[in-house]
């Protein structure tokens, strides 16, 4: 997954308070229970050095938390100037240790969030017909925005009024031109919305013939992102459940294919001693040089890892030792939890993160990377 959606959080000045809170609403007194959990977390953050201004900002953010049935959670990151990131968790953070539930330090602690949320990709869903499309833009945080594109609704069908073969052919040509025109409008809107969110998939549903016309008109560089599903049509009275399921399955299949492709590429490059690194020392060094295209992290990870890494002001200022940065002229070197420092570096260098099952690929120390280039 690309981490560009986190970049704004890492461009802020620290220190940062990060809290993972159980916001489940299964009981009648859920509001009181959530308030008690936050009070405990607040005390932990204050004990770790969080200032009162930062804590009050989180107070306001959690004053009316989303209370939905089922096991839920919320992550909030704040500094003294405001909330820099927040999102709902698909489950309550019950598996986190106390140290992971609240942190106060130089960088946001968002690796547990990425681990819990699972693989998500920003994507665009378009249900098309001959007249237009219903388009849903889904960001990496799963916030969605709906829009409709309506093309011309005239001459979309033959009128059957006669007039001879020549007239019928001219009318058929006009119908086809209108369909192509409407498909072009839809494709243009899809392309704009996909570019705006850095979409990693474009899901087309609806009329099969119109889908093909739209697909052809999507920007050339985005056409490899397009996947199709047979689900649904533009019927306001039709249930969206089948479409939602089909889109979820399509996106999940796309994610699985891409993870498998990354693992295959990593194993191939590792076998050829080419564009691959593994282990903390070599992979962090590659991050510092901006070489990492995709980082692979084993989850869960039983391998030992450094508790902290050293970081500097810039995203690529990261090292396993202080000297790795000071020797490069970096000043104001600090320490940060290892995985949190890695996520910051990935977001700031436009690199992707793939969480992998250790049973599917063996990684030295639970970490490795596919590189953009080799030093040679």
C-alpha cells in the first residue's frame, strides 16, 4: 500500500501523542466506558510527557466518538497545534500492548494502525450505462465520496421510424457517437478522481458494452489499474449490497495479486543478488538512500528487531546507528520506535509497504525490500 495519505501527518512538528482507543458500543453504557478508557489513556500520555494543550485537543476529538455496534476502535494523533491524523479502526485495539496503545514521541506511531487496518488501496468505483455513471471515490482511509456523471440522453436508441437503410445506418452511427461521447465524459471524470486520490484500482461495473468504451477512454497511464465486475446497474431501486460485495471481492483479489507479485519480484531479485535487500541494517540503509520501492514487513513477526532507530529532520534521515546520520551531516538526531520510523521514511520517500505472512516468504529479521536501483 502507498502511504502518501499519511504524509501530511509527518510534515507536522512533533512531539506527537498517539492513542488507540476502544470505541465499541455493544453495551448501554458504552459512552461512559469509552470515557473511562480515554481517561486512563490520557493519564498514560501525561505521564509520558504529553502537554495539556495536546491532550485537550484529543479531548475534543473524542468528545463524541463514533459508537457503532460491534468491535470498533479509533486512532488519534495530535501535536500541540492540532489533530494531525485520525481514523476508525475495523476492530478494537485489544491485541495491542499498553505501550502500543499510547505513545508520546518525535513521530506518530502509526504502524499498529497499518497492521490493524489491513491492506487497503484508494480506488474508484464507477457503475456505468449508456447515459452516464455513478462514481464513488474511496480514499485510503475508506472515506468515500459519491458523484454522478450524466451525458446526453438523446439518440441513445434507434426510434424505429423507418426511412430506409441509409437513414437507419445514419441513426445507428449517431447513437454510437453519443454513447462514445458519454463514455468519454465518464472516463475523464474517473481519471480526474483517480489522479486526485492516487487510486491504485479503478473498478468498472454496469453495462458491459459501455464499460468497454469507458475503459478505452481512461487515461493511458491508468488503464492497467482498471478491473471489471459484472455486478449491478444504475437502478436507484436496486440494492447496492451485491455491488458492494462484488467490489470488495474485486479489490481484495487485486490486492492479493499485487502482494503475490511483490513477493515474487522480491524473491527473484534476491535470488539474483540484484534489486533486493533484507534485514534491518541493509534495508534501513537503503531507505536512507531513497532506494526502497516497496518494503516487505512480516506480520506477525517473531524475529528480533531494534527497539529504536535514529532519525533526523527529513523523512530519509533514518539509520540503525546515530553515526549513520551524523557522518552524513545530519543534525538534531533523535530516536524513535523502529517501525514508526520506517513508516515515516516510507511515506516521505513515496515507497510502498506490504505486510506479508512469514509463512509465505522468509525475511531475515522480518524485513526486506524491493529496490528502485542498485548502488552499482
